[in-house]
C-alpha cells in the first residue's frame, strides 16, 4: 500500500523531467513538501504550484489535495470498474486514490506534471507494479507481440547503451523471440539497476497483466520482485530530499 507519491515536472522545451515535491498520507492526513529538485526546476522555468506557493513550507490537508483529486477518474463514470481492472487495483481498497495515482501517474493533457510512488518494503522484498513506457511508439508488429505475451512471462532488463539523452535508460525485452517491449519508467530505472547489481539472483521482471483493450500507456502491466538488499534504499539522490 503506497503512502507516498513523488511529484515531477517537465520542461516542455527540453522534455527534461525534474522532481519537485512529495505527497504523503498518514491515516486521514495528507502533507506536501517541496524537494531540492524544485530548485533546479526553477532554473528551467518552473513556478511554485498556485495552491502551494511557498517553496519552504509544509502543507497539510485533512482530505486529499485538490491537485491530486483532479487527476483521479470520476467515480461516477460507468467505465471506472474496467479502468481499475486495467490498473490491477481492488475497487474496495482503502487506499484507492493513491493506488490509482501510483499506477497512472495522474497525467493530464492540460499540464506537465507526473506522479510516481515511493516503493514500500514488504517481507524484505522490493515489489512494484508498473506500466511499460513507450508502447504507443512501437511498430505494429511489436505491439502485436506484446498482445500475445502470457501472464507470468519473464521480461529481461537491458541497458539502452545508445541512449544519449538518458544514461540510466533501460529497456524491456522478451526472450523467444527476442522483441523490444518498451522501457522501464524513467525514475525507477536507476534503482532497478542498483537492485540488479545487489541481488541479481532474486531480480525478476514479469508480465503481470495484458490489457488488450486499454490505451497504449496502460497496455502492458509489469511486476518487479527482488530481495531488498541491506545496502539498498530507494531514491537516495539529493534531488529527492526535502528542501527545508
């Protein structure tokens, strides 16, 4: 169950993403703080969020922040049940809003913000579900191959060595036949690499779910499982830490 979401902002001129803040939930209380990445983002045109204008303050709500609420699919929509099935979320979850945002990123066409979850250790395991990125840009033959994947099928974690824009970029591929199956989400790739190097024997990415009728960005749901090595902590880079 995710209790923390990290907020990122994109510079639309360069397509570069910056971390800007962290939302957390404890019981029925919600908080938001800016992180050090926001200072770097300001150098690229980021302005403080209108509802949270002080970069050095901590914001608290007794309900989910409006910024998050506006990114959740309307609960009255008749297709909401199918949508939650695509996300592999139990409709009776007591943390439904955060679970949804953790999977979808809360992306809206009207702005350039995106969310992703802080992983939670469970039984000394790193377990995370995520959607393969970039599926909409793949050839039709490759998309057809993805549609034929089986639940539980292993996916291989491969460095994209020729990616000059992102040295941490990693691809997913199938085994037989070998086919490209999209990318790991940008902000998880570095931690996935650390986990692979620390606990290679237990590191595994598999097909969790295929959503043939879903939009491309929700088509291939993957799951990574790995021993949570004693030397591993998620998101330890300075840009993730509180600005205060």
